C-alpha cells in the first residue's frame, strides 16, 4: 500500500471517530473516552507521517516571500496544538 493511501485512510478514520465523538450519549460514554484517547494517538501518528511537510513549512516561515497569512495560520495551528 502506498504511503499516500495510508495517510488518506488514516485521515478518513480520524474524521469518522471525530464525528462519533460529538454525540457522547448516542453510543456510550466508555466509547467516547476510548475514542478520545485513540484520536489523540492517531493525531500523533498523523503528524509523524507528515513530518517532512511540517519541517518544510517551518523552515520557510522566516523567508521574506512567505505571506503574512501563512505565518499567522502557522501560529494559530501551533497554539491550537499546544492547547
């Protein structure tokens, strides 16, 4: 299986879990808690799979030709990740 296919499947699986997490009383509270832990682990795997892209964007932040909007978006994403 190609790496892009794995990334796409991982993203789809994360989306499904995230949608199911919004209604904690529909399935069960135990599922809600377990899926919350699982999605945290899946996010870490997602970031590890995309580390080359993340490092490329991070290196390009200090360049003058990088738009301000990109820098602001990066800062917001970083703050949300830390939150």
